[in-house]
C-alpha cells in the first residue's frame, strides 16, 4: 500500500513536470528550471525513484564542466548513441530534475541509453544518493562562489559523500585537490592531465593558490611545473603523493594553432584557452572509458563544434569580443584576462557586473583580490572601462594593480557604453561582463535597444 | 625615514579569499604617511624572529589549513607571548581562534590555543557565510563578509562592532570583533582594509600615535567611493 502511494506520487511529479514544461514551451518561456522546481518541491527524493540506464554520467567541478559535457554529448550524438543531456547551461538540482523527469515514462523508467549531466558541484548530493552514477568526471575544485561553497574542502566533502565504489571516477590529476581522492574512493579511478607546454610556469603565475601543501601529509608540495593556479605536475618529498603518470595525457599543446595530441591523435581545440585542452582530454578519457572507439572520438573532436566562450560583434568597424567570465572564480576569470593579454593588437577592456552572482543576492567582493589584474599592465591595453554597480571596486582593484590612472575609466550610470567606447577608446574591445549586462549590450550592438542600455 | 615591518604570517595557508589585499592596503596607507613599509611573507617551518616586526597579520583559513597552521603556531607560543602586547597582531576570520584559550572541535577534542586573550572557541556544524555590516564607535560602519566554521564563547574581552547585518562572535549576540591597542581580531574577512578605508585610516593613525609620529592623512578616493556605493546600494 505504502509502495503504491509512493509510486503514485512519483507519477504525479513526472506528469506535473511534463505538463509545466509543455506550458512553458507554449508561451515560449525557458522551461529548463521552473518545471523541476515545482516537481522537486513535491518530493525531493524523486530522483532516487527513477529507473536509470546503465550509463549515468555526471560532469562536475568548479569550472570547465560545461565545455567537457558538450564535447562528450557532441561525440556521442555524432556516432548515433542515444544520449540525453542538459543542453542549456542550467546545472542545478531543479534543472536536473526537469531534465530527468521529462525524459522518463510516467512509470519512472528513463527512456534513453545514456544520461549525461553537467551538474553543479554542490547539487550533486541533492540529485544522487549512492549507487546511482556509473561515471563521474571531476574537472577541478578551486575557490569559487564563497557564499554557496564556503571553501574547497566543503565542496570536496559534499561530492565524495555522494559516491561509492560503483561509480567510476574520471579525474583531473593535475589538481592535487582531486588526486587526493585516491585515499577516499574505493572504486575505479581514471586520471587525465596535460603535459608541460611552452607556456608552463616553474613558479605559479597566480599568488593565491589552493594547494601549496600536500593534502596527505601536510608538508610543502613541490611542482616541476604549473599550468595555471595549482594545476600542474606536483609531488611530495615526504610521502608518496604526487600527480605521477596519468591514464590520458594531452600533449603537444599548441594554443596558437588550436591543436593538441591525445594518445598520439591530433585533435583540434575549439578555442585557444588551456581549459579547453583540459575539457578535451577529460571528454576523451570518459568516452574511451565507456567504450567509444578512439577513432570515433578524434573524428568528432575534429568536426566544428558549436559552443564557445567568446562571441564577436562589431562596433564602428572595431571588433567587439565578449568573453564569458565567471565572477567569484579567480582562475576562470584569470584565464579570460590572460586570453586578452595574449592578443597583440591595441585594445580596450570593459569590466563590470551588477550583481556578483545570479544565484544569490550576497555580494562578496573578496575574489577580485585573488585575481592578478596586474596582467593588464600592458602598453597595448589603452583603456579599461569599469561599469555597473561595483565599478569603483573594479577601478580601485586596477589602481592597486598599478594600472595608470589615465587608462582607467569609470562609466557613470547616465552614460551610454557604446557611445562612450566610440568616443573615448581605441582598438579591439574585449568585454567581461555579467550575464544581464552582456545580453543588454549585445542588443544595443544589434541596434535593438534604440540607444537605451 | 621611519620604517614599519609587517609579517604576513602563513600567507600561503590562511588566505581563504582575497586576504592579501589587507597588506596592500596597510602598506599604501603607511606609505602615504611617509612611512617605509617592509613586508615579509612567512609560513610553516620558517624562522620567525617576532622581535623584528611591528605588525603581524593572519588571514582566514578553512578547517584543514587552520589545523596545519595550528601545529606550527602552537610551537611558537612562548615567543609570541613575549612580544604580544608590544606589537599589533591582526587576525581576520577563523584565525582569531589561535589567540584565545581553547578550540573545541566537532568530535569533542579540545585544543589548547595561544592563550593570549580571554575567550574560547567552538567548531560549528555549519558554515556561517554572508555579507556583514557592523557599527562601531571607532569608525564609520564596517562592511565585510564572513565565512567561518567557528564561534567564540566565554568572551571577556571588549568587542567593538555591533552587527546590523551578519552574525556576532557568538551567534546569540550581535557583538563582534576585539580591538585592543595590540590586537585586532574580527570574523570579517577578505579585503577588509581595502573595503573600509576609513577604518584603515583609524588603525594607521593609532599605530603612528604609538610612535609619536604625526598623522598626515590619506584619502583613498576610489576605495571611499566603492565603500559609499556599497552602503547606498545595500540600503536600496
């Protein structure tokens, strides 16, 4: 009797989810989160009742999970696998609930052969109890979203509380904070990483890194090189902890030409960021682990892929490039800054955000001081325009980074950014803005705002 | 030229979010007052001559890094005790705990601390995280952020901030932060001095007075605008 009631509730939740999604679509609304919010609130254990396929693959971490997920999905679809995944960027528990319930029969049987999810690192434990995931790809754990995450050790614990030995882990072994899971995880662990590149550092290029000490014996770690942040080839002199050899390694990385090698296969990179190289080797490792042939993987990786961190516009015959930038994640933000500084032309940068996060109202600004804005001390950066509610915090950070005051512009609320850029700045424009600002400015550039932004 | 020596202790472990900015801010304020600043970054196993420095700064850590530092700092208890009241020790976030008498962990262990100030501390079974605004009779409202795994208890030291937004030292009351001529400790962490330029002025002024040096003053325009903007927006 109790079982019958439980099943009835589950069926009700699935029907509610599907119905609300239908209504959202009817009114051309984004129905990726709202249906799941309703059904999840009816019974938060719903995802534990679903009958899943053999392959339930989650991809999580502080950054790079979206790129890796898209690459895995792109390859699987390309070769005819029946895969269901979250195409939108929504990766919280409510979006995952929407995705899963919409792809179930009303009796709770998942309808596809593979469930693939990019999932928020702090929501993994909400979605899955033990025995559910067949594979988990872990991209990295770094300081990120302090309001939600607290600190990196809490994120780690939250992820590993969800796992048991039935889940095969695919981990970025260049991150000592993940490699330490060898002592915590009883199941299979597949490792990946990147070999030294011509841009690798002997000393970390970032001052504030999360792992200076061995997570096992707590003595100072040694690095033979760093890629960025605390990612690199490390070893402990006092115990046997270290990055060591990995199962899958990205080698011969050439970001200028957007190529790298994995197991001696040359693969194209979608964009010239090192995090894309990480995503490629993570996706390769996962795909090969679940039995996709390496020739198929390489073939798909080398086809055009339609997802990017950058979008290009034009303003008065000047290139205007938007870079996706993650507030609160110093390494992600730093990668975008570094991308800009590598471009040799004369350039203007626009920085700004109205809110630190889209997820919560708290506006902590600590992360601004973990980012090396000192990088922007370049002759060919002529102007940096600070906009939004925290424009003075940004300008102050730049001032502390010893950027000449004449290059720092603070745009007041009554000034139009496009007009200001046309009249007061030169060169290619690179913008690192929050989501709403980006959308609004892009509308302006397309002439859809009638001059109001 | 007068020189102030700052020791940033355990800089590579107690740096939860943006805390090295506090050293930058102090340096800037002292330098604008014609004081030369020498900063040394020191950590585990380094030789530290506590007599050499005027100001010691410890940022916040997570529980793991807190315990790594604990194993080192407790070995230096005698040396720190000798100089404690003749210097300025600044502790933001969880590093305040080191200066009290004991710290009780969730599994019931009671770790003896440096025993320099009269309070105990306890690990919480939840993380206290959020924006903070507190009033103080020493300066304008102090803005900041908390991200902590502990509370203080049995506090017999004067506190100088009354929280309007955020959590006090003990959760049950709104009083927070201990400010003595030789010690400043608060659960507000991150770039506290950068974000509160008027408070930083107050601290620098106090340090100069100790040395009978005239305070010239320094108005940080951008930091002050950022501070004011934050308060204005928060109130909206």
